């Protein structure tokens, strides 16, 4: 695929990209290497920054700029009901004794008793400090899921930063439009990570109808050119794709460098994706406290069998961090959150991110230029 197909929507001009293919800012995979590879191939690269300290985020932004001169953005999860302040210890102090005892039992049982996970307080103060880096580094595009805090819109638009907001319902789409979203990602139930209850095919047209001139990007279950073509046919301005990019050579690399993952865990993750059926990607609350689609594994089975309730975000996130870190150190990857959507069933091999972008573009063009004209008869 040395030739470059022509595939453009108005979104391409708005974002300064060649193809309406956007990398999801996945908080476990989308680092500078992956974001730059997607950007250099003609899509929009996004950095998944939710689990980064402000200094780490600054380093990633600057690294990305050494790898590409194309536009890219930063994606940070911003739930609207976060604690205002405090640190990780303050969050730990709020954990119910029964839940702490259960996790300590699992740590003892599986040989991870003395492990401590990453001490990141998911509070409003911490998220604000991350966003300040986005402003200071003048990143042109900012994406957020689970809402847009009031203070984001004013500061972002003052610097001409484009705000992308992910939603899972029409009501949420109307709300983020009112809060200043420039682009809305309508993410269907099929998507990996945090997701809603409405399927992509039903959600996208409704969101388009509800938000007027605001561009809508489709997400959820899009794993190849057929999905991109379907999104465009529904009226979406582009496709936001995550799961397919998990099975690329550039995914996870920068998270390994930070010690958030190790090579064995990422190799296992990729193989699970290649082997997965769509039904293996299920909805859980155990990893973050919000509904999120991930591959079933040993930890999900243990939790389900326990009958334990999950805690709200960010407490559940804080609760499981030590266990996950300890099991990774022990060499057992099956306690990690292998976020993935139902498009996992379409993954057959690991490839480069650049090749995937071009494959998506080629296949989409082929559908519109050759397959549909040859197989579809229409008339007035």
C-alpha cells in the first residue's frame, strides 16, 4: 500500500489531518510512539494521559513533538463528581474495611502482599494540574470523557484549543455541546473502556440530529474500513478507533518505559486480543468504578465469584491498584485491566500503526469507490 488514498471530510480540515481516522486516547496504550505513528500516517494521534503525573505528561508532549510535526492531542478522563482535593492516602482512608480486607486477602493468597501501586490521586486538583500542562504546552487538541468541567472550556478556548468530548447518550451530547465541545465523539456500547448502554448504530444518528452543526465522530465496534465507511454513511465526520490500535507494535511502548506495564504483560495483552472473540469483551465496574468494557480474565472471575460490590470512582480504582501492580511484578498479567471493545473479535494479527491507518483508509475508499457502485442499484 504505497499509494495514498484520498479520504477527506470537513473534520480533516478542522483538525489539520489527512484522514478522518482518530486514535482513541487510551490510558493504557496511547503514548507518544503510537500517537506519532498514527499522526505521521495521516490520522489524529492522541495521548492517553489519565494515569500520568503532570511532569510525565509534559515529557510525553515534548517527546511526541520530536516524533511528528503533525497535529496531535491529549486525552484526560474528567469525571464531574471527583473529590476536590486530597492525595492518594486520603482516598485510601475512605475505602471500606471489608473491601480492603478482601484485596489484602488476594494479595496474600497470590504472593503480592507487600506491593504498592501507583499513588495518583484522581481528584479535581490533580486533574486540573494535568490540564494546566496541556495549556502551558499549547497542545492544539484536548479530549475528555465523562463530562467537561466548567473550568475547561474557558481556558481551552482562550488558547484556541479544540475540545473533543466523548459521550454515550443524546442527553450527554446535548450537555457537552452546551459546555463548549467543538467535536463530539458518540461512543456506542460496543466500545472498549468506559462506555454507555446504547449501540453505535442507534446512537450516532441520534447524536448527529441532536447537536446541530457540531461535528460528530463515531466510536464503538469500528475495527476496519467497513466500520469507517458505515460511520461516514451515518453522517459522522470521522471514526474514533481504540481496540484495533491496541494490536499494533507501537501500543504500550511508552507505558513500559514508565513502569506502568511490563513487556510480558503487554505481550500477553496483545495475544489475548488476537485470540479474542467479541463476547470475551464484557462490561465491568471492578477496574475503575465506572462501567468499562474489558477482556474477561482471572481477576474478573475472582471478583464476580466473590459477590463483592464495587465502589464508585475513584475509590475502586484506588482499591485495586496495589493488587494489580503486585501481580504484574509477580509475572501474572491476568489481574490487569485489559480494556478492549467488541471489535477485538476482528483482530487477527499485530501490525504497525501506520499500516493500520493506511489499511483503514484504503478499505474505506474501496467500499465507496468500487464495492458499493458494483453491488448496489439505486434510483429515484
